[in-house]
C-alpha cells in the first residue's frame, strides 16, 4: 500500500492522538472535579459550565474511541497488504494490534508506514559475493557442492 507524504502525516496524527489524549483526558477530568468541588460558596452545587465541559469531553472522547478503532482497522489492512512483511510477521503484528494496540500501532507506523522501503538490488535481494569467494562453491551460483565426509570416530 503506497501512501503519499500527506497521507502518512495524517495516519501518524491518527495513530499518535490516543496516546496524547490520555493525559489530556486525565487533566480535564481532574480539573472538572476539583475545580467545581473546591469552589467556595457553592454549597455542593456544580458549576454551570460543568455540563458544557462534560459534553465537550464526551464528544472528544467518542471521536478518540472511533478514531482508535479506525486506526486499528487501517493498520491491520496495511499489515495484510504490506509486501515487505513475511507471513509470520503479519500475524505477529495483527495480534499485537489487538492486544497492545496503543503501543504496537505507533511502532508499526514508524517502522512500516513512515519509513520508506529500503532499495533492494538484484532479483533475490542478496548482496554481491565478495571477491575472495570461489563461484564454484557459492550457494547463489546454483551449483551443488557435496558436503565433506563426516569424521570416523571409531
């Protein structure tokens, strides 16, 4: 799956937003609770802005939950279509997305989405043989060289 630079940036924002949202959510909740509880002279009544703040928090929270689910689906589809991954690694990444999504998705994003694939050379992507190697015994040359006889331990 080939993404443009702008698409990669948008996917990165969507991937990292849940991690950034957790401390923002906690600060906002503590500010709402302690801000209304510590306000003198209210007699136990909540601040009228508490309902507005809670409504905004609810909308942002629902957006974050849906975004997180959407990013999990995106990362699973990307891992399935990623030609650079072997089948075993595809399975590992998909399992990690479901069991450790908030940790695994940013790591996968950096390793497989953000970084461009390395340039490969040759049809089987092996580096050229060193000059000191005899091509008759080179496994890449396609010729069979029988193994040495095992030692006789009798």
